C-alpha cells in the first residue's frame, strides 16, 4: 500500500513543483499564474489557522506529556488516600513497637534521670508529629479568589482561565490554582519533624524511609533558606541563565535573607513565637494573605536609590 501511494503521489508532487517554478516566470500564462497565487494564498491561510504566538518548546513538551497529565488527573489523585493510610499505619506501628518492645528494655537499663528525659522527649515528638500531620492533611492550602477583585495579578491560568497572583500555580491533582504552590504532597510536614526514639536492631527496616525523609528535609531546608519553592527554583534557574547570557545578575525578589526566610516560614514575629509556634503545637495562620508580598530590603533600597537619582 505504501509503495502504491508513493507511486501516485510522486508524479503529483513533481507536477506541482513544475507549476510553482513556472509561476515565477514573467511569461507564465495568466491562468497558471492565478492558480499558483491561489495555491500560495491557501497555504498562507492554512498556516495562519495553525499559528500560535505562544507556541514553542514548552508547548511541545506539554502536548507530549498530555497522557501523563491525564493519568495524574484520573489515577494518581487517589494515591493521596493510600499515602495517608500508610503514614498512619507506619507511625502507629512505630509507637506500638516503642511501647511493647523498647519501653520494657528502657525500664530495666536506663537510670531515672535518663528515663525521664527519654519519656519527655519521645512523647513531645509524638505529639508534634500527630498534631502537625493532622493540620497538614486538613488545612486547605489557600486558593486565589475567582471573582472580581483589586488584587494585582501576573498572568492568566491556561486551565482555570482566571487571573493568577504572584507565586500562584495550577495544581493538576487539585484541579485548581494554589497560592504559593510548592508541590502536591500529603506528607510534607513529616519530613520536618523527627520520629520518636530509635534503636538500630528494631528500626533497621525503616532506614530507607528515614534516609528518604532526611534527604527531603535537607532539600526543603535549602529551598526555605533561599526563599523559593520547588517550582520557583526551576523558574529562577531559567531566568538566571537568561540574564547571565545578557551579562546581568538575577536576584530572587522573594529572598529576605536566610534567617528572615525561616521566620516567614515558621511564622515567627516575636521572640515568644519561637516557643509558642515552633517548639509547641500551634495552629497559627501563615504570614500575609498569599496574594501580595512585601519586597525584601534590597529591593526597597534599590528603589530609593533610583528615586534619589
């Protein structure tokens, strides 16, 4: 079939090329010249229908990954329930092992001061884990308003067709835009807290889990220190390369400095908050409204210098 099709299309293409070559000549018959012009006009019309000013490598990648997006939208979104159940079962098993296997050994070998410290520290960690994990899976991440408002926006979401404030991105699993989105994860806060007491012979099967959580903790600690999310890291990396090619330096407009970034992340406004919001369970709201952000000191200083000039 392919051979027959090529035999039929070959002469047709040759005739078309001959017509196009004849169309360039001045002594070409008017009828043939009109056919060539109509062919060119139709070709331009077809290209205009398929033209997209926003097309590029990103559009091609989105089109190639469309089946994966469909899989995420229809299948992987249900994995969150499975992960929540696994985390609850894992944490419950660790607590059960600690009470049934480790506690009798501790009562026989530890001194009273060390036993008191061990008992206090382990249960303090357990309370923090249970409380913050419950807060993580029940607190909504925050969504931009979809009605008319006076909030400054930076773009329009291609899926929601709604204005997006700064640092807002569309979550394909939640199927809506999320304020200051990092990534869709149900066990994020567990990577920032330590599990209760551990003993290598008993908790050896959990070493891979501890290694994964430790790597996740280090990764997010670096992002928090830089004042950027996982998505913003990739965006800032591209922007840094683009400006570097032009001989310019990129600076993150949401980087307040390492210490101030951690204060914003933990919600620390006063010294007392280190105790009430960090060391103790707290359900305080994050700073700001998630839609507008105060500029860091270096941006304000740069603006003042420009105004002075």
